[in-house]
């Protein structure tokens, strides 16, 4: 088992991920139990298979939270791809893999790697094309969060978007308001379920790092998430659709600062038709990754 920190180039920051290098022989129940054991936002299991199949579909990987298996998640995809790239035995130089393809429950997701001189390796995944869902009433979200309707940025909609998992993007006006967010995950889930949403992703254009475009927070049943790559992909599509970012502009989302796990998530997307807000494709989410520890897990049979 390898543990890495994702969306960061410094250990003990970003979002931690446990990666089991060979999950063959483990049942779904054992994978779920191991995910509860690590108690991280997500844990992944690599399932090596036929090389010919892997060339087409990618390496089979399953993703678990402490509570459920997910069809897709961002930081597990990026982190697992970094680990797989390291497994090739050539982690730098011209022989290193420039792309790792993962076969997830949502389908094949490619992760491409680049490196600038003197900089850490950068990985960028291409997520599914976005599906734009319900636009929510600000008064409903205000009641759910305890904020006032006036606390929300009325220049953009509160909208559910999915690039594999549906997140409802809600923008607040001021950083201080977002820093004081207090959300009941159970109430949030009950509200979102009828509209097909899974989790909220709260953002604000006022940031701590002046280089960041948005400050973000995501609170769910396992607590607060230091970096949410799947939500960031949804947010990238939402930003381009609603002119918070330009088409093809790579921007930084900062997350995890409130829990002392600062994360840097770089996103971009393409707007294909200026006449349609939701005509967005080519969603990409990237960042760095560092290894923290390696070990063996003993399971009594």
C-alpha cells in the first residue's frame, strides 16, 4: 500500500490517498472495510489485468470512500495515476510515461504528465463532458446553510453539474462567509437527492492566494475534503459556462485551508458554442502529487 498527498507538491498537505497496488483477491466487502480502516476521503484498489485490455481501456481501478464505492473521484484518479507512473520504474526523463489511462466505473479517464525544468511533475486528467442539471433557488440554499440570500453571489446560478459525480456549485460573495460555513451533510443530502445532486461545492471569488480564481470548500459525510478533483471539474465547466473563467484558461482553485491541508487544483475547460451557456467540453483537472509512506496491510483470514 502506498499513501500519497494529492494536489500539492509538499508532504502533509493536500488530500491524502491510500492506494492498494494489487487488489486482486479482495472482495468488495474487504475493499470497503479497508477504506474504513484508512479513514481517508478515498482509498483506491488497482486491479492489474490483461495487458492487451489495459492498452485499450486502461488499468482497472476501484474507488471507495469510508461509506461507499464511487464511479469516479478526482484526487483518487490523479493520485493513483501518479502511483502507476512510478510503478513503471521510470519516474523522470524521456523514458517516463507521458500518459496513464485508468479504467474506472465511469469509464476510461486519461491522465497526462508534463514537467517544466526545475518544477515537479504535473498531472492532468480529462474528465467526462459535463452534464448541466438543476438551477437551485437561492432562498432554499440559504435556509439550508443558515446564511442570508444576500450572502450568495447573484451574478451566477447555483447549479448542479456532473463530470462523473453531480456537484451543486454555490458561490458566496465574501471569503469570510465561506470560512464560517457550517453544513449538515445529512440535511444537504436530503435536499439534493430529488434533483440528482450528490454533494455541494461552495466557492467564492475572494481568495487567500491572489493567484487563485476561487476559494472552495466541500463538506460531506466523512467531514471536510481537503481537495475535491471531481467537484473542481464540475466547477471548471460551471466557470466557463458562466464567464467566471474564459474558455481554455487554466485557473487555480484553492481548497483545504480551513483544515490546514492547503491544496492547489488547476482546472480548465472549453466552451464550444458562445450562444449556449452549457455547451462546454474538454474538462481538465490537474495538480502535483507526493508520496508520503509505503507499507503492508495484514488481513487475517
